[in-house]
C-alpha cells in the first residue's frame, strides 16, 4: 500500500493504541468491508431468473431513473465506509444481492467511487432470484492471484438453489490473504425450519477455510457476508467454529469480532423492532496478536451513519431502504455495511 495514504493521524492512532505508543510509531491502515446492496438489479428482464419485479413492467416499476438513483445512493454509502480511519475507504469490499457484473461496473464508475478505480470479481450463481455475491477491490492495495466460486448443495434437496460462495486469494500490501464472500440462505419459512440450510452453508465455508489452513496453518483468512444468522447462532458457533472470545480459541477456530458488537446491542439490520447482526466479518487467528510487522486486526465496526438511517416514521433508526411495502423510498439498503480495520507498523 502507498504509505502516504494509509498512515494513521495521531487522533486515530490514539483510538486503537495508547497515546505513548501512538507518539512513538506510525502505522498503515487497511479497511476490509462487506455490504448487502439490497436488490441491485438492472432494468432488463432476464428470462433465466425471477427478476420480473425489478423491471419497468414489474411491481416495483423499476426504470432507469430509479436504477441510477440506487447506483448513486450505493456509491455514496460505499464511499463513506471506513473514512474514520483511512481517506481511501474500503480497500476490499464484498457485496451481496447484485444481479450481474454490469451493475457493478456502473457502481464502480460512479463519481463518488471513480477515483478509487475499483476492480470487480464476479461469478453468476444459480440463485433463483438471480442475485450473486462479488468482490470489489482497489488494485493499488490488493492484487488478486486466483479466485473460485463454490456452489452450495444440500443433501435430499436436488432442486435447492442459492448464492455461490466466492473465494479470492491475493496480495494485500504484499501479504497473502484469502477472502470468502457469502450470502447464506434466508430465514424464509422460519428460523428453525431454515436453519439446516444455513448450517450447510456454514460447513461449506468451513471446508474452504480448512482447505486453506491445511496448506498454511498461518493463513490469513477473512470470512464475510450476510449470514442471515447472528454471531450466537449454531451455524456460526458450531458449523463455522467462529468464537467471540480470543481466550477460548482452539487450533483452527475462527475469531468473530462481531460477537462483542452484538452483545452490546449493535445490529446491521432490523425486523419488527428487533436488531440482528447478520452482516459479519470473521477472521482466522493469524490476524491476531501484537506483532505489527505484518497486518493485524484492530477493530470491527458497523457503518451505521445517520445518512444511511430512516429519520422519521415507524421505522426511524432502521436502515433506510430503497422500497418499503412496495413504496419507493429512495434510500440505500435494508442492511448497514460492516468492516474491520487492520494495521501494520510503517517504517520509513
């Protein structure tokens, strides 16, 4: 990374380190984020998917004006992620609920993001609604080496179709990292009834992580996504083996820094006056520790800035959505973005 762009200012350093340490050392900072963009469809009917709602003739009356408004809103929201720590925002951004590569290209060239030169990694998924996960990255900070898409299958359900899981490996300021982008099956039909689907998704993610750790026990892995479960649910704690306490970690376990946020009542999405923290970023143990000669995890946040929230009415304080009850609201998404900050000592 270009150190001139990514060195903490003193006030930001003092948030993460004690003041004496901040005065003595300089650190580079990286932001890794995830955002569910909530139905980022183009206006063209794809006969192979159930996208008819988001067409000019569909219930949403999804036309070019609404589409471009949505692109502008998403770009402005993404621009703000991580700005409390770095002026360049998210170096890596996983996204969910995007219809195709074309909508991501429109997003990346939007004036709010164009200077970051985001590049795109995207695969089509078998999801019936035609939505996928993808990853955007700033090439001056991250250089992909390889990537692959994994399809989730469920025993006894040959017709089951959902979003693929995307794994991207590459060099983050010269350090090899691996990012797994997810959008696990929803809670449609009820939390308990649908739990086996998310457990299956968790086990697939765990399989990908185990494959990486078998090759390199010190692999730096980032699992991110809209998991449709909270940090305390069994799909996370048992299926993925993600724990919220560093003291309880055993060999191979993943660390979930969103656990502490959830315990404080911080959420990324709300339903019927209940907050959930479905949008999580989980890391392998190689990110932990105090040896800042390489990048280490420092903090996790939900990007719940006031601009992204509904400011009045029944849903005041909720994420400001594009549609509510079939009415075009002109907002952003039904989810807040989440992100982590990683830091590395800078030696001129």
